[in-house]
C-alpha cells in the first residue's frame, strides 16, 4: 500500500479543491488503496517546509510553493510567486521531474490539475466538473457581479466560507476525501460543515458593516485594518461591493500564526489596473498573483505589517 503525503494550501477553496481532485485522480489512476495523509500549508514569514514533513512513499504539493526536497514527487502550482528562492526556480527549470507542473497563466490550481490529469493521464474529470468550475470562479475572481460574490447563496461559496473561516483547525483536511466524491450541495449539509455555516454566515453579514465603517476609499484605493478583530477570513470582495469606483484594496488582518497584509484588484474595475501586486508583495517576502497577493509577518510584527500596508496603499494611490 502506497503512503501519500499531500500538502495543500490550507483555508483556501482552490487549495482544498485541488487536494480533493488530486486525491481522486491518484486513487483512480495509480493506487486505489493508497493511504493519504493531508497537511494544510499556511504562508508564514518563516520557511514553510519543516524537517520530516515529506514522509510518504509519494509526497505531493498542490496550490502551494515549490519545495526543492528530492522526496517531493508531485507538484502543481499556478502562482507567480511559486518559488522561495531564485535557486529553487532554477532547479525546477533545469530538472522539473515528470510529475512537476507549473503554469502561472491558470486562474486556479484546480483547473490546472484537471487539465494535466485529463490530457496526460487520461483521467475522467467529468464527475468533478462542478468542483473544477467553482475552483476557477472562486480563485480567479470570475463572478459576474460584486453582489454574486458577496451574497454566498451558492453551495460552493458557502463551502468556501467554511473552508476559509471555520474556527476549527484541520477542517479542510478532514473534508478532502468527501469533497472528492460528493456534490457541493451535499458537502454543505455534512454535519462537520453545516455546524459552522450558520454562525459564519452571521459573522459574514456583520463583517460587511464592519468594513463599511472602517474602509477608507481615497484616490481609487481602499484601505482598512481589522487586525484587532477575528476577521482574517473575511470575504475579499466586500470592499468592491462597498466602493465599486475603486481599483485596488489594501488591508491588515491577524491570526495566532501571522499578521497579514492583503493586496487586491477590483475584478469589476480593471481598466486602469496596471500594478503587479505579486511583485509589490515579493519585495516584503510575500507574493501571489498579479491581481491579488499577500504578505505574511510574524504575529509580533503587527506594527510593521500595519506600516507596510499604509505605505503600499500610498504607493498605489500615487499618480
């Protein structure tokens, strides 16, 4: 029996969906009896890859940064900031390995894995079409309107809320095997998901009012600081619902593991969006995509995170 360690982007719909897709793909195309262990990865100020983590016969990473460990046998990612060091990037380019896939043009890692699994390995993705569709919508911010992104009426967006914000460590890892085989409408009814949904929807409604009070919209840039509140998993589209005239948002939030600066671009107002937010974040050890990125600081460095966020907001506001 093959032991598979699967590392995925924790508290992220695309990361969790990517893990579910890989789980089903591997079991159906390689080893139906494989024993999986799941590790949710969080972007931190420090090195994310701890000694001894890659303890499987197969070690896979989806929707998260590259590791130069020779023990890693599968890797899928779509972020501009996929490599911790230039040396890592060079190693991948020189020796990518047969199961290492990096495509930053993809909107979601879920869609990337689906494409590779289908085209290179003959995997039937049809049973997972809904999951793949919503992975691309949610991670690629491809909602038709701000309202549709904030109302959270679809099972996928409700599940995304629970994955991102449930106050239960390890929940995304626990639902991966179910998500690989159940429709999204069934997922939100599972007890381990449903018990969180009601309270989180109420928290979501309150967060809209909190951001309405705290957001400063100046020169096309929204800034707000909610680092004194338990709001790291807030809906990132709320600022653009409240201030549709703005192009960018910059925010500060915090959790026990990090202080976080988030940078975003309004998906419905991109005509003048000419800044690469991943490149801005990389200057401070962060990264992401050209349209959305983040920087993680040590929790004790919250004052610095606040200053960096203010400075970035001022930079984006400059003509």
